[in-house]
């Protein structure tokens, strides 16, 4: 019985051809070969793991991004690992790799997010984007 394991569970086989990713609301459809760019108001980074926090879920599930550096240049694509949280649930441990030193505590991050996102509240969803440099 092709397509089933011995336990009777179905085996999913991806059809041949390119994978089509549907457009996500609030996020532009990717063009062939395009990689989104993460912009930074304060582009300072830690060696190794870094985190940036963005309002909403636009960046959730984005597998790669290029980073805009302080000199205006772009990094090669870096792998992103994302997670969505409610801001109120964040603690200093979750922010320990935040690229901006001013944002490594919930209080500091809240102050910065309110500058960049007027009306930002502690019950808003945020996406933590983790990447390595």
C-alpha cells in the first residue's frame, strides 16, 4: 500500500516542482531570489547570537533576511529563527541577546518600541527574530 506506513498513517510526499508560498497578510509576496531586509535604528550587534524584537507577526516564519548595517551596507542573507510572544510575557532572559543594549530589559525595550511604534502596548504581539553573526 504505497503512501502508508505499517501503522496505517499516511505518508506525505511533496509533489515535484517549486514550493509555492502563499502571500501572508501584511507582508509583501517574495519575488524570485529576493530576501527581505531587516532595518535597524541602532545597528550594533553582538558577536554570535543576536535578537531583534518587531511589533506584530509580519516577520514570523521568515526563514532568511539581510541586515542593514550602520554604514548602509547589507549583510549576506542570514538564517532567522522567529517566535511570537505577547510583550507582557517577555523577561530579561528572553532579551539577553537583544542586539541593542538599551533593549535588554523589558522596561528598556518597551521605551524603545513606543518610540518606533506609537500606540504600542504591553498586550501587543511581538516577533523575536534570532540570528547569528
